[in-house]
């Protein structure tokens, strides 16, 4: 079989591929050139430069596998690859140590003003007293994200005699404590850490996670490090805070638009910047190339792989039944991740009815993928679902019952966290996802996308009107609502489908209504 290597990778990867395949290295191809030749190959290897668009994938009539010699797959149309039954693999752990070491290096640079002192001395100035630093020993490092890279940063920080606290709803408290990390809330990280290091993906819920309000909680002596993803920090707010001496400094390795040679960050001396060097080590590039090459060979031989990025294979005989439930169960996972507080401990999945007679590994993967989508850079699929759950220290339990009283099939997911327990059930009717249970309330809503407001309250006259008045005054339209209750004038759950996100101010107004117990805005 033939494999095209479209971006430069290390010799280690090329050697592995060459032992099993006919390899051709053609880099710096124009999009039209790639489209013209991709039809000759069964495998394609890229890094971040080559864009593997839907047009490229459609032209790859023989393609079986696409490999990304690195972590992110933003340059690959994964959905189209899945549609064409092409496996996408990556190397999510190849740069773990390099990225962690770079974050630690940036922390040293911030503590000792190394870049500024270097620039000053090379400009002919001996300003020793201007660069008084601080020790890392006995300081508190706050991690936002305790996945692969965050965990490695923690290990190294402990060796530096730092106290380590961390926030990550996608790992269990036991997992954190095993790494000698004290699991805390995001607010506690911001309030107590001397150094705050980000290790989370960029998505709708994490974009701008560090902004004006969050910076206001931090110590004036605190430093921020971002070697994860551009867009996590409000850059203007960061610059203003450092200019006003509300923060000691920051170190930024990643940007929303790359390459970048001009930024508001570049004008502030106390902000250290590097051009996305987290994975730029000889060892990381060699390991990423090695990992992705081995996986490409495995796929071409019909063998399972460890880091398949896209949807798992579903047997043709069950495709029509299982496929709509993948969407439904992903929705359940995403909903629970937004409704739940605290850190996950156990996930219980119950399959009732016809669905219990089928292979449900893909559904378990979809549920875990939904649960972790807001906190994990790694996509979860049938190949790595159990591995990812085990890595993050929570237990996954499954139960199957062949009968179902009210539905042809029903999937119920119960997640226990350190704070609460959330239960959501789903079924599929006429090809549509129906959410039919939230905790003790039986409901029936079709999540067609957009925002939903969930409110627990005491059922009493005037409650719906009070909530509607607040949303109306905010000019937020309610497309439909559903009310589930246990008994008349008892505990109830109100679900409002909103055309737009309800601002935090109005959410607080609803929460202030007498007998309203909780308010949660989610996007599903």
C-alpha cells in the first residue's frame, strides 16, 4: 500500500512506514496539487501545515487512514473522514513531556525575569537590581486542567517543592490526590495560586475562561501561563491587569491566529511570549512520528489502534438502530457535563429494551465523549473510552435489561460527582433525540440545538409568569417550555428553550425568585 507524507516528519516515523508500505514524501503541496494526487494513496500523514479538507478526502478514493503526527486535528475534516469510512489517528501523548517542560520553563522565566534580563544585558545595560526574582519553592501552583500535560506539570512542580492545587471536573478527586494535587474549584485556584497554568482545550465553554472577573480574583503577585490553546485568556484584560500592577506577569506560548508577529501582548515587558514551542523538541517530534506511523501500519493491516480520533466502526446490520442513538447519547453526556457540579466519580449506564441486545460500545463511547467534551482535548471513541475513563480515575458501570415498559429502547445515564448525582434518560422516536428524564422528573423535550434553562423550584401559581417576565424584559425569546413535577404544588423542574443565551444578571434574578432552588443555562 502507498502512503503519502505531506508534511515533514521525523526519520523514526518514515523508517517504520517504509518497512511496511511504499512511502512518498511530497511536502508544501498546494491544495489543488494534493487533490490531484491523493487518489493514488491508501494512507496520508500530515502535521499542522497541510489542510485535509472535505474536497481532499472525497478525492482520496483509496484512503483508509489519515494520520496527524501531533495532537490537534483541526486541519483535518474529521466528520467527512468518518462519512467516507476513513480512520483518523493522532499522537496525543507524543508531546506531553515537552509541553509540560515548556510550561515549567515559562514559570522559571517569569519567576526570575530571565528573558528581560537577557535582553537588557545584551543591549549594554547592567541592571541587576531591576530583575529581582522569587523562588518557586513553597509557592502554590494552580492547574486549570489535569489531563496528560497538566499531570506532568504537577509531577515536576512537586519536585520543585511547590504546593499544587488543581481544577478539572473531568477527573476524580482520587486521581488528583494520587498525583499530590489538591482538587479545588476554579475560583479557589484563581484566589490562592501564585502561578496559574492552563492545560485545557479551547471550546465554547472555555473560550475566555480567564477574563476581567477571573483576573480580579487573583493575587496581585500571581502569574499566568498558557501553553495550551490560544483564546483561553482575554488578552486585552490581561495586558490591562499587568499594566495596572494587578498581576505580576504572564507567559504565553499559544495564540488564536498563528503564525502571529503583532499582538497587544507584545508591548508589555512583563508578558513573555514564545512562538508555540510546546511540542518543539527533537524528542517530541520523533515520538509523535513514531506513534502515528505505527498506527497507520496497524490500520492498513486491519488491526485496532490506540488513538483513533473519529467515530468507531458500527456493523452494517445494526447501523440503522445504533446511529441515531449515538447522537442521543452524546447529547446526554454534554447535558450532564453542564448540569453537574464537582468532579466525576462514577458513570452508570443502563440500556433498556431493544438497544440492550446490541453492541453498545459505541454508545458508551458517545456518552463519555459528551461528558468529557468540555474538559478534554482527546476525542473519546470505542477504542479508547475505557482507557480515558481509567486515566481520569472514574468508574464506568453498565447494565442491560431486555425489556422496557414505556419505550422501544431507553438509555439512562447516572453520573455521581463529589457534589451531586445527575440522571438523564434518552430515547429515539421518528429518528429524533428525545430527552425523557432528568433526575426524578419524566419529561419529553427534543434538543434541536441552542440554549436551555433548567430551573428546580417549588410548583406554585405565578412562578412561570415571574420567570417569563424576566426573560421578556431581557428581550430573550422562549421558543417552548416544559414543566415536570412530582406532585401538584410540590417540587418541579422547568425547562425553557431560549433563542439566545440568558445573561448572568437575569439568571441571578430568576434565582432570587422565592422558592427557586437552582438555575442552570446549558447549550446542547
